C-alpha cells in the first residue's frame, strides 16, 4: 500500500507530496543560514529521496535562492515559507515544519552547533555536532 504525505507553505499557494517517503535522516541544523532562513534558533530538515517528492500545486510560485555553491533554498514567492533545499536539481531535504500532520520521523541530531544562536540552549538528549554531524539513518 502506497504511503503519501503532503506539505504546504503558509499561504497554501504551494503544496508538495511525498510518495512512500523513506527519510534518510532528520537533522536540527543550527548554522547561521538555517537560522536566518527560518527566523528561528534552528531549522529541522528531513532528508528524502528526490524520486519520492513532487510539487503538487503552485510550482510556478516556488522561488529559489543559491545560499551556497550549488545549494538552492526553495521558498514560496508569496508568503516566504521555506520549503526545501536542492543541490542543483537533486532534492537535499524538506523543511519538516511544512509537512501536514505527523511525518512519522523525529530529529536524530543537532548539527552545526558550533555556530548556534548564543541565546538558545539545547536541552534535549540528542547528539550534538559542531559541524555537519554523523550520517544517522532512521534504521540505526
């Protein structure tokens, strides 16, 4: 039986769908780019295979910003919601906060805590890494 998850931006002009998603990992990223993108202490990203993702509506409203070489952050050109990140045309991850309902996965680690917001204290027991972090899969 096929599993489908959906997600959307704040104004609901853009929607996406994940078909049979298998999340490689979920990270809470504390780098300065993610903090600025989300306007928060960190961003939560689910790493999913490109073949499992598609824009359902509003694809023409998806804006892209090259935040680092070959890394494009996608966001709604209407409301500004961050939605996904791509390396060239390959999906890197989706912003977990835009998924409708429970995606069935949980963050496994905090990455780039070496540049975390000084006003935020991490109080959970997840592993913390000063930079990229460990390759942790949901199957570990």
